[in-house]
């Protein structure tokens, strides 16, 4: 089958470019909005539009179906879209409520057309956010076209290697170090050592992330200051049990996941959590925060979730510096108590590691994912049997 795509970046690779039997045609430069958006944003000072509209007489017609990510198609061709937050995706307009955004109202009818075969939310959290966009009559129609389909994940090991007694090996991996919760990991480990609740000799913490990426989108206008970041970086240098890497090749990272007892992702903001799947697929159970899809993909039998207050979109809503501090303390304390519980009962690592491998097998199997996509491509979402809540594929 010939599948038209509009990009081949990480989201497409994880959610669309999954079937080696398909011929994927990159239509990025066959999209009118590839040329229109720079004019809109630079000359007219308008928001970017997340739309695919084929350039006349371009290669778009060669595709049997279009599969977009976070975009709406304006075309006569059959199309499907996967999305991570909302569809239509529209940027805010000052002084205009989201539901009244004229761009949103302009694009909604294209979702309702018969040639839109389906909308694929990558998590229940995504679906929850999506359905708030629409008025009741439209919401009902959109819901019939939408299903939740968690991304597939390659399994790297069939069983977890039995853990050797001794040092607790931990790993944090997040390019945006501060947004992903790297500072909270460092605070938790250093506090446990300073409080004499753990000794450095008991720990080996590997940090992979860019320390220069200090901006945290979840903090909005309440960003951490330079003094805070310098303190975190000084703590990293201070303790021998902490090793920092600015980046790492993927194959080396997967190997490190396999060698680690537990992963750490106390992230402040996350649309999904692909690194959690990768750790689980290597038999490494993960301690995460509870934003967005993380409780869906990191259940209690396979990992640990730190419970912190969420807004209706299942995200952290930072409205003051004090609230940010309270959330930080919740994440740090959650990490500390979980790590102490693991030290107290280390056999839980083997149990959760095995459960993590099993859930990847059962809920993120690539072949089942491909079969579901093929059903959608050929019949549309409304004719594909929906799975009950909690079942990914």
C-alpha cells in the first residue's frame, strides 16, 4: 500500500512508519502550507496552520491513503490522522476562547467528511483533551471517528536478567534535562545521601540529558533561576555515584537500560512517554510522574507512579512560584520514598521488570498495531472493533 506522509520525524517513525510492506511517500514539499506557513508567520505575523493541502499536480495523488500526524487534510483523498493532544491543532489567539478559535471552526468540517476515515488518539489522556474541543453535537460525531491506539514498541529482551545483589543502578534519560525532571532526580539522590538514609556506595545514577536546556515549558513564567540550575549542576559534580552524559547513541542507551535496575522520569510535561516504553522493553521498570499518559503506560504492577495534583487535562498547572515549589517537593519526596522502598525490598525490581516486558508484549505488539492500522486504512475507524478501556491494541 502507498501511504502519503508529510514528515518522517520521530512522531511519524513511532506511529506511522511501522510496516515494511508499505511504500511511504513523503509529501512534505507537496503541501501548499509548507510554502504558505512561512509567509503567514514571518510576513503576516499569523499563527502557523497545521494543515495538509496538496499542491495541484503534485505527487500526492500517487498515495492510496494519507496518514498525517497532528494535521488536518484538505483534500478529496482518503486520509487518517494520529494526534498527541488535539485535532484540529490550533495555536491560541489572544482574547479568544479555544472553542471559539476561528481556525478551529474552519477545520472541524474536514474531520466530519467521509474521506476522513479515522482519528487516532495515542492515549486515553489525549482523547480526554480532544473531546473538550467540541460542542455536544459535533463531539458525538467526532467520537465515532476516533479510537485510542497506543504506539507500538520493539521488545529488546524476552526476560529480565536476574539482578546481582549490591549497587542499585538507576538511569534518567531526557534531552530536555530540566523539563523531564532531571533536577528532581538529582535533588532526591543528594538529599537521601545528605540525610544519611542512603550511602553513595549503594548507588550508581546515570544521567543522560542536556544541562543547557534550562527552560521548562510547564513552568510558564515561573522559570527556575540560574542559581537553582548551578546548584543542581554542582550536586552532579559533587557525588561520585552520579555520572552525567550530555547525549548518548541509541544503541548504547538501550544497553544501559538493560543494565539498569530502574529508570527515572519524574517529568513535568509529557505528551506521551516513549522513553518509558523503551525502558520497559529492556526489562527496566520506571518511576514516573503522573502527567498525561504515564499512568496508562506505567501501571502499578510494572512500575511506580508519583501521584501529584493534576488539572482536568491531566497535566501540572503552574500558577505561582509557590505552587511550583510544592509540586517539586511532591516529585522529590515521591522519588525518595520509592527508592527507599526498593532498597528495603529489592526483589520488587525483578517482579516489575518481568511485568514491564509482558505489558510491552501484550499492549504494544508491532504486528497487532500494523493489523489495526490496515483495518483503519481499508474500512475506517467506525467499522473497526473498539477495544475496552485499558487495552492498547
